C-alpha cells in the first residue's frame, strides 16, 4: 500500500485529532495508508518531546511514498540539534 503523508497546518488546531481521523480513513478506503503526524506516540512531558516529535515526523516523511515536497523541505530547513 502507498503511504501518504497527511502533514499540514491543521495539526496545530485544538481539534487536530478529529480532523486527522477522517483523512486517515479516506486514505484507507482508497487502498492507501494515511500517515498523520499526531499518530506518533510521544510523552509531552519528556525533556526531549520536541526532538521525539521531529524524529517521528522525519521518519513518517521518509516512509511516505507521497508527501508534499514543501513540508519535507520545511522540516529539513528547521532541523536543529536539541538544546541541553
């Protein structure tokens, strides 16, 4: 099955999970795997939560066969080492 990256500005909305679930289901109905960034399991209280989110999203983009090029370029351009 083809993985489709569903990253977009809606992941920052308060109801992002409610917005993302129908997108994932739509992909499934069409024989695709919808990769939604908020599906990555993280501990928001962890010291390295932001780095964990970044790495999870990078892996998702790499695994996706279809992804908006701009999203990948934006992620790459903002990739910085975690501060201690």
